[in-house]
C-alpha cells in the first residue's frame, strides 16, 4: 500500500522536482565543473556519488512505485484502462536502470569518459519526460 504522497499530484510532483533539480541536476553540474578543472579524483568521486544518488533516490522511488500492492498496482485496480500507460512508465524505469548500470559497468571497465556525462544527461532527460507523463496520466485528475 502506498502512502499519500505518491497519490497526490502536488506531493508527487514535489518528490520528482526535488530529486531531479535538488540532486541529480546539481550533482551533474558539479561533475561538469570537475571536468573543466580536469581533477580526476574529484571526477571519479562525483561519478560515484551521482550514481549512488540516482540509485538510492530516483531508481528506488521507481522501485517503490512498481512493488506489489504499490502505486502502479493501485492505479491499475482503480483505472484498468491505464494498464498500457503503466507498462510505458515501467519501461521508462527500466531505461533509467539500464543507463545507470551502463555507467557503473563503463566506470569499472574503462574509467571516466565524456560518454559517462552524456549518460547522466540522458538519465535526466528520460526522468524529466517520465515524471511529466506520470503526473499527467496518473495524477492530473485526482
């Protein structure tokens, strides 16, 4: 059973906005600064912290929405016609997980490159679109 914050548009939006702007975007900008400074130690630390942030804050939020008796299940039970939209939103979550895993693997195998930054930026874009769609499809009429 989900808490009220996932079911209310303004509260759910605040979760999305805070996690993205307050963390992911700010931490990505910090990574860019370390790149400009060419500080390899800080770059590696920033990548690690940023990846941890995505996994612990944003992907864990996605996991909570998808869990059995979670937010998405409740929506399907209340509005069965939204099942296809839920499938699409879960696909977005899978894209976030896949990109995060690619970053982790690439850092372990090859180390940092501009591709890592591009993948973090892709995470931001996918998450922005996903959050907007989720709020509009599932919560706009609540």
